[in-house]
C-alpha cells in the first residue's frame, strides 16, 4: 500500500524557498505522504542538490526528472509517478500550516470526497504582509455539483483530488506553453459528484514574486482563451457539453473577466478582449475602454473612486477636437470618464509614466508619438507637477503649443 497522499511539487529555480516550503511539508502532523519533486533541465540553481540532501534525511521525498520543460508537464509526470490515494499539487515557494494534510484528508475520508478544497491567504514576497484571498472560497454555501464555481475557483494549489477519480476521467494538465492550471481544475470540479471544503487558512500563497506566472501574464494574453476552448472541446468530445453548458458559460464569463482585469498592458488586454468577444464566450460590449473603466467594482478595488470629482476643462463646442490625456490619478480618471461620454472630443490616448500600475487603457507616454492629436491635456491638480509633466512632454517631442493644462475645478 502506497502513501495516502502524493504531494506533487514542480521545482524550477526554487532554491531560495525550499528550506521553508519543504520544511513545512516535512513538519506535517499527518505523516503518511510522499513528496514528489519534479524538475526539468530549466532548473539551473541549487534546487536539485538541496532536495537530494533532504531526501537522504527523509525518504518521503522523491526527486523525478522530467525531460520536457514546463510546470504542467511536471505535474502530469507527477500524476504518473504518484502511488497515493490522493493528489495534492503544491508550489515550491509557498508556506503551509502543519495540520494542512490532516484536516483535508480527514474530511476527504469522512465524506468520501473526490475534490476537497481548503482556504488560504496571500503574503507578500517583498514585505511578508499577509492579506485575505476572498475569491478562493466565494460563499459560505457548500459547493454543489450543479455549479461548483458558485463557491470555488480554479486554483489548483488549494485542492486535494482523489487519485482514482482523476485517473479514471483521464484529467491532465494542458501543456501548451505557459498554460495555467485552470483546465485541470475546471474538468475535475465539473465532473465531480462529491466536493467539500475545509474552511481554515492552511496555505500561504506568495505574491509579488517576479518569477511567478501571473507576473508574466501579458506575455501570453491568449492563454485564458485557449484554456476555455480546451474545456469546451473536452466537454463536447465526452458528449457532456449540453449537460454542463450553463456551468461552462457561467465559469467562462467570470474567468475571462478576471483575466482581463489582470492585464497590465493595452496590447495584452486588447488581444484577449477581442478573442473572447469574437468567440462569443462572453457578452462584451464593443467599447472595451468604457466597459473596463465604468466597472465600478473594479475601480473601487483599484482605489480609483474618490470623493472628489473634477470638471474636464475644455468646454463643449461644435468643433470636434482630438486629445490625449496625460495623468492616471484621480483627475485623469475623472477626465477619462467624462471625455468618453462626449461626442465633440475624440480621445486618442490616455497616458501616464506609471501606466503599469493600472493597466489598459492607460499606456506609456511614448505612445503619444504614434497618434495625431490637437492637444495633450495634462490631468493633475498641482502647478509643480504640471510643469514637470510639461517639460517631459516637450523632451518627448510634443510641441509646447499643444500642451494644455488648467488648474482643475471640483464639480
């Protein structure tokens, strides 16, 4: 009889974190597990040497080399190597509570679950500060097989899977370059009949890590779109699309919206937006910019809503003008929303040198050089800041006569 839990951990240049993450696993109060650390030849730091030393001291650690690069390739290899009754996919840079395995295995055994989710929080790689992760478990209700996504999302690292269920349904991770784990979890939750939740924070997920997948999401903007197409194709091939259609469309809308919000560049946002709209996977309006920045919930989450509102300084006229707004702060946000509602002004761009903090439709100031415009409207409230921006714009090549600033007035 093999270990009851097979923990599968892709390892990619994780030397900095392994003493903590593997240490947390070896300190578990539940001892009947194997830790399968899967690595490929992209791992060039001292991770493998560290794990070999740990494996000498604890034979529950097993190193497996995979000859194809990629985290999902490594996870699939781990599934084929696993001998446990349950599968748990953990990341090499996270932290784990000592009773993680005991609590999730106890519930899975007691209720004979195919998928067991548990709660987690987020902690900053830079500051160490912890914060909640409310989207992991979205409701106090128990997950229903009719639509488990009302309660759960498709993160893989906060779920325990019954190994026989995964293998019998031939559920594996997609291995297209940089594919996320959403396909695997979607298929598992869509097909599972018994799902439970441990409502305890048992894992601490590292964020603000420059090497993470989400930190590089704009390099592969269509990954979410490809994932959704893969889910739909699998459901159709299994003859279960009509049965699961409402679940799939509800999930696709939430998943697509979430990925759009995570985009940090105009180009990435536009590629994903167009693909989702054209495929009919989401009900998206034609005007992507207004759709995004009229989303009051998103604006609140980003801290874009304030008690101050600023009047756009160019009065209405019969002469249509083309402008670029410079400034992504409170003044710029108010100007942007007002201009989008006016038919006498054509907005050619919205720029700020800190554009990456908010993302699309904010762009880099250099994009001003790519469009024709009558004015660049500087959207800040302080004289000194406006003067500094004006100097930057002139250096960039914007004619001084085309730079417009007026001290903003509150509505």
